[in-house]
């Protein structure tokens, strides 16, 4: 009877977590976006909750739209902190995150949006330093008619094909690493906004100067070059959030691809040694035999590890049951992923107690990225 009860506890909801991760090393990360904190107390509380839930790594967002949630000499303080772009909030979110996270045994990676330049229909206000949207209008991507991306309810993008845009990204990463004891740099939106983008004048001039190669491949190389320049600028591990579907070789209907639609070549990121880990945004459930099955996608992304790590991105969608999120974590383990990263704190905190008593009940350290 005792054995029966124990087995029932270990397999409640049809999920088994009896076997701990190999060698007690597993990435148990969580994304903390800039939308989820507004004070020092917020950051300290979140770090404590995350550590208590069994996570070992926080990807803490400090750059959303060429602005800063840390003391930067390059980009203005984010308006979300005070209501005014460029106004010093009187505290430093990244400094608090690093100090409080490290005190709790967490790794803290600085999470930066690479190419999102601004968001919303109202242009950035005057600030010190001036925002890049105002100072560098030629940084905007343009469509095939040459029309720069207009302000809208979503993001406008800076062009990866513009060498100055890439240089700014590398400088931001270097500034963060030089000034804060972060455990890594995490790149999000490391891509073009869509297949029709990238025809800005600066990019076209660079493309022509390179001999007018296939333009799609040239844009992929521009994104890869941006990752390489960040990697060369810093000595800490680099991770990149990559599109959930690299190429749709299953023939699924209505699926966008990182490779062809966003010119993001995750294969090159690892094969050329520019990143220490890929984090595919595999934001679907385990659905064997169906379109966009999480486990099939993780298995596919593992083929692009190239000796580096792959951490499966798991969505903590409010419409998903706890069991569905747990099954995704177990599926990532089955496919040999080096861990998982949950998106994101505000959606995931409802799961914290269950994760701690279930799939995260056996402590694990972050995987070692020791090839630099």
C-alpha cells in the first residue's frame, strides 16, 4: 500500500518527475520582462519568489526599445520607470536584480531586445542622451518600396543590415558587462520584423558594396554578424531567443519560419560559436502527431546544438493547465534539452508552488558554459 501511495504521488496528473536531471545540472530559467517591475521592492520580491520556486536563472530585461533599465551612457532611462524618457528613477533595476539574485544563488542574465527601436504611435520625447529613433532616422528598416517602418501600436525596428545599428547593440552589451556582474547577455528580437523588410538605403548600399549576393542570405548574414559582434564584445555567455520553428519541413499549415520569414539562422549562431545557448520559443503544448507539437520542435532544435546548449522555451499561458506545462518540461528532458526557460514571470507565478513540489523538487545547478 505504501509503495502504491508513493507512486501515485510521483505520477499525479499522469506526470512523472521521479528521475532528477542528469548530473544535477539543468537550466531552470525564467524571463522577467520590463513590464513586471516598477520598484526595487518589486525586483527583490520577484527574485525571492523565483528562487523559492526552484528556478536557478533569471533572464532580466533591461532594454526594450533602445532605452535602458540600468544606468547607461548610451541610451536614455526608460519612460516606464518614471513616466518620462531619460529621467533617472533614483534606483537601478539591473543593479538590484544582480545583487538580490546573486544573494539567493540565482544567475542573472541581462536580457536585451536587439533590434526593436520604439513602440507606439507617439515618437520618443527629447531626452539625454537622445533616443536613437530621433537621432538616427536612417536606422529604421524599410519595405521593398523603400518606405521606412512607420510608428504603430507595435514595434518599429532598427535595421540589422545597418552597421551602426549592430555597433550600438554590441556597445550596449559591452557597457552592461563592464558595469555589472551579470552572468550572461540574452538577445531577444535578434531578427528582422518580417520577409518584406530590410530595404533601407544604408542596408542596400552595403548589400551592393558586397557584390549584390542573394538578398535573403545577405540579411541572414547581417543578423548572424550582429550576434557575432556582441559575442566578440563581451566575455560572458551569450544566449539567444530564437523562433519556435526554424524551417517548417513538416508541411504544417500557416506556420512562420525563423530562417525564411525573419532571416534568423539559428544553425549559424551555434555552428560558428557565436552563442553559448539557443532558447527556442517553442510556445506550444505537447500534442503528439499534431501541428506544432512541442516535443517534435524541441527534438528539431536539438539538431542545431552543434556542441552548445539548447534550453527549451516553455510558455506559461494562463489558458494552459499546470499539467500541460509540466509535461512540456518533461518532454524537453526526454529530448535531451539542457533545460527550460519559462515565459514569463507574471504568467508563470501561478505555477510556482506546483513546480517546486514537482518537476523542480530535485535541486539543480545551471549547466556549465565553459567553452569561452
